[in-house]
C-alpha cells in the first residue's frame, strides 16, 4: 500500500471576477512510499499548495482521485494518522510553548491527561525547547517557532507528516537541528512530505523529489540519480600552465577548456588520464582532480527552462 497515491488529478480554478480558468494540476499521478522523505519542488504558482490542499481535503480535485494509506481523502478517516506544519503558521502569541502544544494536541483529538503531557515533554525535549516551555511564544525566535510548529505536527505521533517550508527563516544551526530531527523521524518508519524552495536543503534531506511546473509533473526521481556525476572533470594544477603544455593537452582533447591553472575535460576517463600523464611528464604538479556533479538547483533550473520553451 502506498502512503500517498494520486490518480490522474486535475484541478481547475475559475478566477472570481475574470472567470478565467487556471489549470493548477494536470493529470497528476504519483505515489509516496512508507519511510520516504519526499520533496515537492516547483516555481511559484506551480500547484504545490494545491496538491497539499487536495491531499488534506481542504480543496477538491476537478477530476481524479487521491488516497492516504489506501483511504480516499474524501473520507475524513484518511487524515487520522497525518500531521501538518502549514507555511507561515500563526499560533496565539499569548500562549507559552507548552500551552500551544496542549491546545493543538486537544484540537487533534488527544485527550488532556498524563499521556498527552508525557508526549509534550518528549516533543519539547526532542526540539531542545524544554527550558522555554513556560515562556510566551511571542518571545520565541523564528527558529524556535519553526521547531514548535514541527513539535505540533508530530504531537499525535502521525505516520505521515506534511511540512510546508519547515526551515523557512531558520539559521544554519537550526536547519541542521531540523534535518537531524527529520532523519530521526524517518528512522522510525515515518513518511515525510516536504514542500521547500531551499534546494540545497532538499538535496540533503530528501530521498525522492518531484518537480512541478504549471501544474505538470515534469521530473520525478531519486535525488542521487538526478544529481549523479556527469562525465566532466576539472584538473587544478599548482603550476601555471605554459603554452607548450596547453598545446599538448589540446592534442589529447581538442575541446578541453584551459585556464591559467585549470583544465576542464568532458572527453572521458581515458583522455583524462592521458592529460594527467602528459602534465606529470612535463613536470606540472597537480593540486586536485574533481568530477562534476550537478546540484539539485542546477537540475531544477535546467528542467524548468526546458519545459518553459517547449
Ligand atoms: N483559490 C484559488 N482560486 C483561483 N486560483 C487559484 C486559487 N488557488 C491557487 N490558484 C492558482 O493556481 C495556481 C497554483 O497555485 P498554488 O498556490 O498551488 O501554487 P504553489 O506552487 O503553491 O506556489 P508558491 O510556490 O508561490 O506557493 C496558481 O496559478 C494560482 O494563482
Ligand atoms: Mg504554495
């Protein structure tokens, strides 16, 4: 059974005044499996929030269907094992951290009592917020607020958690803390659905991503496969390359890109080694040799550009 499953989802909005139609999702079919950290990426207006809203039955598809844990999202029981951290959440600022968790715990159907209090203690500890539990949240920093939001989404121990921009506005140390917490949740078999614009972050956290553009699913795959090494190598030398040496490199790979102390080649591993032999036999010291991998950000920009010109 898939944790999330959508079948040919379509969502068409009609703008209120102009009556213009917007296709927010086109024939969107995908699955998320148990224990995955799944990232949904896409430019502004791509349809990401629309998808989350359909999965949480906050809005309904024009066509197609969606299931959580095998139950149609139209059935409210589909949501019993789900946690949600909305983007830009606003908790009542006059409450303390602990009161926020009690309030939202009860809203999610937990009964007030020892079990809930124990769970709140556990969550505050996990988020490093124990010493702030009795402080009003209006005094919390942005990072503390996000961690409190994360605690809220995990309070009822859900099996699937939707996180909309969980590290938004959080400093590098806080982001690392959040990444570690997500890894910990994942190791307990939970599934995480993440919506983020911070692609370096997504690259570090997610197992699999889908890229949405104008309602279309244009790319989907494992992060490792999508960013895997390309056949491009960069050699950096200690010594400045002489004209003579440059000529010898070009004799091996006529398309090599050559700088003062740098050679880039896409001619494959044999020619790379040929270039290295030639440099060494000419007494050139090599500092580093690197294989280029594309970042998720590079991939994202490329596929969006390509899709927009089609
Ligand atoms: N309630 C609505 N009524 C009409 N059009 C809407 C409504 N909600 C969203 N849209 C339109 O649907 C498209 C997808 O919007 P959506 O909010 O899902 O994008 P998004 O990928 O979440 O963008 P962002 O990254 O900016 O949050 C946009 O063109 C948007 O204008
Ligand atoms: Mg959105």
